[in-house]
C-alpha cells in the first residue's frame, strides 16, 4: 500500500524585523493559503502592540491560526503547541488550502517541521515554590546561576533574564528531560513536504528597524497597553508579561528606571533575541532558501511568491 502524500507546508522563518509577517500574508493571498503562527509572543490576547501582532487590516482577510487564543496567565508548553499546530495544519490541508507557517520561535518551528516527540512535564509545585522564593529574595540572576551549574548547555539557549523560562528549564532538568533531549526525539522522516523560506537583513538594518518599531509601539499605545494588562490583574509573574517589551515597561511603571531606559532595555533585549533566532535559523542550513531583505524590496517578495507558486503547482 502506497503512503499518503505528506501535507505541503510553506514556512517563513528568520529573525525579528525581517518581514516574515507581511510575506506570510502575501504568500497566503497568492497561494490560497492560511497562516499558522510560529511566534510564541502572539498567542496571548490583549498583547498586541509590544508583540507587533498584525492588525485585522494587515491580515487582509487571510485566516490566521494560533493567534489570540490564550489569556496572559495561561501556560502553554512546546508539547501543547505541537498538538495544536499539527491539528491545525491537518485541518487546513484537508480543505485543500496551503498552511503558511510564519514566525521566529525557532524551537517551536523546528519541533513542528522535524516531527519532534516532546514529553509532557507536569509542574513540580514544591520545586517551583522553592525557586519562586529564590527569585523573590535573590533575583533572576541567582536562578540563572543555578541553571548554568546544573545544565550549562541548556542555560546557553535559555533567556536568562526571563524568570519563567529559567524556572521551567530548571524544572525540566530535575524531571530528567531537557530541551536538548526533546530535540533529539525527531521523527524518522519529516512529517511535511515543506519549503522553508528564510529572510535575513544586514545587522545595522535590523537594528534600525528595531528602533523604528519601538517608536511605532510608543505612538500606538505601548505604555497604555501594559497599564491595561496590569489593571486587569496580570504581572510579570505571568509568563507572557515577562517577555520583551512588557517586562521593561513594567519596570518603568514600577519606578525602577525612567521611560528612555525602558525603551533602551527593550532594544537591547530585542537585539539579543535576534542573535538567538540566528542561532536557530542558520545561513548554511541547506533546508532553508535564504533571501536578503535589507532593502525591503518588492522584487524579492515577487521572486519568493513565484518560486513557491511553481513548487505548489509542479510538485
């Protein structure tokens, strides 16, 4: 008996501010596709401005999946994402539409495209309570030091300024499962017939785009968005609000530093994120077809769309 053909998937990957969101929408419009979000920051309702979430107008009628489906205090693991994303891709494919996977969360995207089997890890509440006490009394630096001593390789790939991620990494270590262990549990062969488009840009260009994005965030109500989340009872104790743009603005609102410093710290954190993303999506990875988006050229978008259309029609 012959195997059923694998679902065709187009993936748009790369660092923050390279144009993934816009290209994903353009590809969906051209190919009759639907966007599947691969950016963990976009899962949460009410967190639009500091995440650069596309507006309804920017989506241009293209269905978007795995966006705005969680409250900021809800937890959502890699295993949860894989369950949801696999179901969504299957459902889109069953309607003869093309799933367009777009985002910059490297671990989530490779786990999906490579067919990782990720064990579910139940929270260890006793350990978590101990770690929370360390966080309150000594700060996230003490937790980061502990993780570095326990699992140096895991520490290198963890955002050590994000207390929720450090705590979860320590919990995984004590459960006997690390992110690296999860990553090795891949399917024998990839689950999808996939074309991976990588978008890149020169470092100076990305840095300027980050600064421009911060200006836009301020104009669009970044501070007010964070104030509204705090007024709704959320805080940096909630995983989503410990992320870039929220943690820094909350620090400013708490009087830890002034407005300009909050903006500067957000820029620094975003540039660190870009470096981590570049480690997940490497220029020498033969699975990725790279395009330089330094000039934000419409020609590049046209070439990419034409290439993907040919692949969908001829393979």
